């Protein structure tokens, strides 16, 4: 357990020194050993999104309860051999699959997700059906039972919710794939509670929904899990009833199907919901600039917003984990389909900054002049097309001295003594208010 706890503490905060990690880890180990933890110490926040309230549960980052939850999740991941889906790999696979659909005589595309998923999966069901007779250690099972007494459902925000939900969902995947095999599975992927299915033979919408409902009853039993059938959450597209224009979305990407003269053409983009999200984030930089007139801070913010930001995070033992941030990074697959972007997404990449200047009646700064019609680091379309990246890695990317120079242009008295490169990167992004 000691080795796992040390690794977890490091992963929770990569900016900590080795000495700080040791202090926190040893203290946590002693608390766990003495059973001095209380899963009732969680916090709960309510977020409203599109008139829908969502409750997010969590523990404070460096509490023994949070560390213990991450430890239990790690043990379950190992015992059940859980492999969490990679959004990037799924999207890449989907883009490679879609051209095949054009040549199929028959196909069905179904995009679906579960309704209020995390608040529907009963923790006790997962424990009794899967964990109780697993190879998880007896001591870990006892701790997990204390956790389940506190949390009836796999609430969003808790790391153990992800692990427990994935255990039952992987069983769901096996059952649903077995049922759909006779229809010819061209593509099947589930990312948490979002599902996309492409079949090369016909199944009616009613038959599909009944099939899924049967599997839900078989796998989730008395959990109140249901497929969301609202128009914005469920899409059924059949080759037999294909219209002139249809669309579906998956993991923030939008896929447009145009059908004419028995020919199919795809265009791609970002969903309106995600475009609005990023535009609102970017707009805060314009509002701040209008208020404080700090052009250098504004310039650096837009430079980071525009680029594909890549960050190296040390895992110890000379290992690195690569993180990406920003709209260009999150939708980087579109760079291979620049000529197939839908008009709304193309305008978003090309014109967002100029539109926000006009909206807030801000005189165009020198670095943004002609950025909408020339190759520029301050234009998202340009950086997407050219795959321009800002790499925060001290050996192959932005040098430490250059990073400090950027910071001191916006915070003159910044001190970097005894700080790791990664910690400086984190503090730099916090100064820019980049999440």
C-alpha cells in the first residue's frame, strides 16, 4: 500500500517536492492504518447547465479520504483490468470508419447515452454482483463497504464512481455487442455514458431500444438506469430512410451527412454547445482587457487560446505523461478535414476574436491586425491547419528561461526559486486563467 499511496499523492499534485510528498503520504498511511477517515466529509456542489441541475460530489484534494478513494480505485482497476477509453483514439477510429459507410448498401447509425447515469448506478449492486467475489483484498473490501454505506449511487465527481461504473459498463458492452453481432457491427464505442453504434444491416429504432432495454435489465438489474430518448440525446439514422441532410454528434464533434443523387458526403465540426462553451471562456479575456488594458496579458492569453498546448508532466523514474489543453487540441482531428469543415465551425475558428472585438467595441491591438486573413499564431484556424503547438517541456519545448521571461512580462516580481519546471507551468497558466 505504501508505494501506491506515494504514487497517488504525486499524481494528485505534481508540483509537490519529494519531501512534501513523503510527509503527506506517511501521514495518510497512519490515518488509514488507524481507521481515522470519514467518508461523510465530502462536499457537494450544484451546477446548472441548460436549465438542468447537476450535483457534483468530491473530497478535498489532499485529505486522507480522497487519497484512500484513489487507492481503492487503483486496486479495482488492476483486479478488473479496467482500460478507460481514450477520447482521442475513439475519434480517430471514427473518422477512419466513416468513409467506409458511403459504400455500404445498408447501414444504421445510432448515437445514445444513459439518462442521469452516475445517479442511477447503485454502488451496492456493483459490489454484490462484481466486487464481493473478486480478488480484491479483504481489507480493501471492508473499506469499500464503509464507502458504500455513505454513497448509495455512483455520484459524479467521485473517483470511485468512475471505477465502479466502468466495472458494470464493461459487462454491458460485452452483452450489447453479443446481441448486435448478427446486424454486423462496423463501429461500437462507449465513452463513459456516451455510446455510438454503426451497423451494416438494418435494425429498426424500436427493435434497438428494446434490445438495449433487455440488456440494461440483465446487467444493471434494480438500478434505475435508462437510455435517454430525448431528441438532443438520441439519434437514429438509417440508410433506408436517409434524408437530404442529417447530423449526429459524439464527444463534442458534429458529423453532418448530406445525401443527394444517391451519394453521401460528410462535413464535420464542433457542436454548438461546445463552441459556445469555448467562446464564453475566450470572451472573459476580452472583458478583462477592456477593463485593465493590459495588452501583454491579453496577447499571451490569446496566444495560448489559439494554440495546441502540450504539457509534459513527470511521473517519476524519468517517465513523462503528456497533457493537451485548448480547443485546437481537443478538436485536433479536424485538421485532417480542413476542407470538410461546416461553416459554423470554420467561422468559429477564423472569426471569433474579431467578433469579440466588435462586440465589446475594443480597438484592434497590433498583434491581431490581419490575423483573420493571414497565417497567424493568434488565429485558431491557422494554428489548427498548421498544427502549431506550444510545448511545455524544458528540453524540447519552451525553455525555463523563456517561460520565466513570459511570466515576468505580466508579473514582474515572480519568484521561481526551488520551483520545478512543471510547477512554474501550472502557475503561468493560472496567471493567464487557463484551465
